[in-house]
C-alpha cells in the first residue's frame, strides 16, 4: 500500500517531474520492494523463533504403536498401490480409502506427502487400520519422518513458510505495480483504444454511464470539476479533438442531457484530467506532422500503382469487348433455337454464329467490325426461389403424412360402399335429410329423446338411426 | 395445429397497403398495459401471461367433460354423448382459433395472438379424441373402419382429423425450422378443415329448419335454427370470413388510419352480435352436454 501511495504521488506530480526521474524512482521503489519482500520472510521467521527452546525441544510423548506398511521398491511383479495394499492387509481392495485417509498429507521419508490415492512411492510408510493383517504389516511406533533440512534460516516451519509466502506475494505485487506504471508511460501505441473507437466486438456493449469514454485513462468523469484549459472529457474538448489535426474521423458520442451520472473519485478524476492534458498536446503535434506528410509520401506509390494499372487496361477493355460479342452470339444462338429460321442463306448472313465460322472474330491489332446488335434475351419466367432441399423433403413428408390417412379413408369408404351399398353410405342420422328407418346405420331400439322437449304437434318425423340419441332410460344412474 | 389463420396479418404484399401508406405501427394501449408486470405473492409476472393463461383454460373443457367417462370406461356415456361433447367442443375451438386474426384486424391488439396456437393444439387433440372414441365406442355398423369412414359425414370428419393430426405434430418451433417457408402454407390447411367442417355438418344434418340434431322440434326458444350446428357454424363464420377479405381489411385499415375506429366497430357490430348469439348457443350446448356427461347422466339429442 505504501508503494502504491508513493507511486500515485509520483504520478500525480509527473506533470512537473521529468519523466526519466519518475521512471527511475518507480524502478528503484520496485526493486526495493522486492528485496524487502525477499528478506522479510527470513527475518520474520527469525523474529518468530524467539520462543523458548525448551518449548520447542520438549520431549514429545512416545507415539502409540500402530500397524504400518512400508512400500517396497518395485520388483518383478506389479507395483504396489493403495488398492493392492488394502487387498493384502485388509482383505478388500475397495477399502483403500481407509489407508488413504489415515496417511493423507503426512510427510513421507522422501519429503513428499500422500495427496493422490493413485500415487504412492517406494519407501513410504503407510499407517494401516487396526484390523490390518497379513504380509508386510508391521506393528510398533510409526517411524519418525524428518523434513528435509532447509538451507535457509531455521525456524518454525509454519511461521517461516507464511513469511516467505507473504514476502513473495508482496514482491509479486510490487513487480506488477511497477510494470503497470511503466507500461502506462510507454506511449499511445500501447494504450488501449477508447471505447468509441473500438469495434463493437462484444455485441454492442454500452459504455458505463457517466463517463464519456470507457476504460481509457484520459476520461474525465462528467461529475468531476472541469479544470481550466482544454479538457478531453468535456464535449468542447471532444469536438476540438475530433476536428483538429489529430482527429480520427469519428465523433465522440456525447452523453445525452439528463442522463444520470455516476459519482466518481475526484482525486482520480483530477489525475486523469491532468494526465490527459499533458499527453494530448504531445500527441497533437506529431499527428499534425504526419498528416501533412502523408499526401506527399503517398503520392509516389499512388502514381506507380496507377501506372501499373494503366498497362493492362487496354487489353482488359479488348477482352471485355470480346466477351460482349461472344455473349451476343450465344444469346442469338439461343434465340435461333426458339424462333423458326426463314432460309439457311438468311441464317448464314444474319446470324453472328455464322460469321464466326467464316471470319475470325477478333485478333489483337486487327480492327474488328462493329459489334452485332445485341439480341434481346428471351424473358425468363420469374422462377420461384427454390427452398432448401431439407425443407422440401420435410414438406413432402408432411404432405405424405396427411395424404396417406386420407387415401386410406377413401379406400375404406369405397370398401364400405361396396359392402353395404349406397344407401348405407349416404346415411344421414338426423336433420332434414335423415334417411328412413331401416336404410342403414344403427337403429335405436326406441325413439330417441331430445335434449329439448319436442314441440307438440310439430309433425316432424323422428330421425332414424340417430347416432347419438338413446333413450333416456339408457342413462347411467 | 398452430397459426391457422395466419394469412390475414401476413407478409403477403398487399398492393393497396403500399398505396395507402400503411399507418405506422404504434403500440396499442392495451398491448402496453398487458406488457406490464403484475406483482403477485412476491413474484412478478406479466399481465398478458396471466390473461392468456386464464383465457386458455376453457379450451380444455371438452376433454375435461369426457375425462370421467373415459377413466371409468363408461361406454354408455361415451357412446351417447362423445360426439356431442367433443364434436361441439372441437367446432367451438375451431371458431375460436379462426377468430383471433379478425380480432387483431379489428382491434389492432396482439396480446391474445398466442391463444391461436393454444386453441389450435387443443382443437387437434379434441378432434383426435373424438375420432378415437367414435371408432371404439359408437354404435355404427361396419367395425372400426365403418365407424370412421362408413358414411359420408364420417368420411369428412375423418379427413379433418387426418389433416389436423399432422398439423398438430408440426405446430412447434423445431418443425417450423424444419419446414422453413413451407410451414405456413401447411398450416393454412386449417382453412381446408374449416370447409370440411361445413361438409361434415351438411352431410350430418342437412339443410332446412327442422329436425336439427340439437333442436329437433326446436327447444325452449322455439327456434330450431339456433340449435342447428350447421347454421351455428355458418353464422359464426360469416364475420370471420368477411374480415379476411382484402378489400374489407383495407377499408378497416383506412378507417383506423383516419382515426375512425368507432365507425369500424359500428359497422361490424351486427356481425359481431350474430357471432355472439350463435356462439353462445354453441357454448350452452357444450356446457349442458358436457356437465351431463361428466355426471355420467348423458342427455341425448
């Protein structure tokens, strides 16, 4: 945090500081931070090692005897695994997780630790469950395992490791900060393009509200106080840049009036504004020079390219005329197949194809006859755009699925007509055209009852063979 | 079967609309209101969703009415009233399905358009159930084939179901992608089903004002026409057909553009009243027969 604060201080004063001094100061700070971090670990470890030696060296109680297994070196047979050890000692290989849980993370003689149940190494001492038995099972105090001796300052392992890790993290952070600071000074080529100049790669992501530009350090939050002079973030500044010598040919989108703004950190805003005010004038002058030199620099290649292009142009024009003539001949031939010819002689004299047989059409350098009148092509009928083959197949399948049942129904109806006759087929159950009783269809045992009470004296014949009429007596209870 | 009447509000270029400068699509106030969120018991749901759901529930009524008879295998009930309940219900559903597009034309609201697909799906299910139950339980002679295609009106009904069932199968988004530009023409076969329903009812009941299946000798209102399914369908189809004609649609669009929406409503008020009158009889018949079927006390006629 202190380094960061110092760096911010340097950056904030960069307007008056020589830039090289700022670079050197940043680099010195970074190196100092790294060295301090590297030394912080051992020193912290040493300072933490002030506990009474007696407490460290107090004799530990004798460990209880347990059953353990020493992984042998690989022999001729398959190498040991926790599964085989469990099978040998516990009688069931599937209980290998018991062994794994007993030894998980414990330091082994070679300095490694058991972390993967699939990976054990020769010489490892594996504690076994109490019910283990069989060859290779030892019983007694678990042999002590000492950690590999470190060449660093001795101290409690946990404290030293934590200090080392914290030192390394600090060093990493300091290095990253220094790198970032230096990179920001590196110039506009490394700088990320502002949001309005980037292509909408992420599907038109909207810029953050309240900011004129996105992710660019030359942003002035709209809520920040406008410093005197030219301000990039202000609309006036944007217009000036867009129309000035360094304009990129695009307009900066302005925030519409009334859009809510996001309160920004005024300190960072001021830093951004100062940085922008310092960098933009430096960039404007080179850009103006480049824009002035660009026409003169580009003129020579342009002339060369135009000269190169002018050489094949006549030949291309000739080729185009040839192709036009050939197209006219083909069109005439096509039309001749559709229109009846009068006489062969007339064809030989009028058809362009016939002229081609007698006289070569064109050769380079030889004056050609005037191109024949273009024969109007026969008007093509407006073809419907063909659908995709997959969709056509799907449509045919759907139509088939509708047609097959209908054809089946027609065949079935034809069969019924042949079996029962026309009277049966045109049977009508109700309505004005109800067929007479006995013609066809189901004849109800009793006259059907109506939903609505029948009008007395209507004189209408009861429909015979009503499909859906049954006697009221036929109701279910 | 979805989007059966999609041809009305269509991509088909309408020459008069080009000349008349189609009015800019302004969002209807009702549509905007339907898009608002409705907070209910800690959850947020659109009003449109709730309304469409509520309006879609009655479509299941025919299947619900017959469910008890089917579950209890009550062949008597199924034999007597399955065609009345399921057939009348399918007719009502077809009319409802075909009503959505004219309603869009008239009101310029779109929040109820999803109902068209839902009603179409339930229509196909209801018609298929009607065909299956008729083939199994009805008392016609000729076996299963005779019960399905033995008579002319049965053949017309079977053709309707034969068209409806594939349309039901392709009424999903995957089939829409699968068929591409052919999906819509296939769904327009609903109009063929509409015509087949006329044929079916004409062959079943015939023309005339006597001995209608639903009202032989007329009912309590002494008006057999209102109880005859063929005339019910004709009366309900008349405004639906009229509002699908291009000149009428152009006239409606012109009036709406001119801000004379009341004139449109007034012009179609008689047809809407006719539609409502006959549709009320259809619904009345469906509820009457359906409730009796659910109570396993079917009423004939």
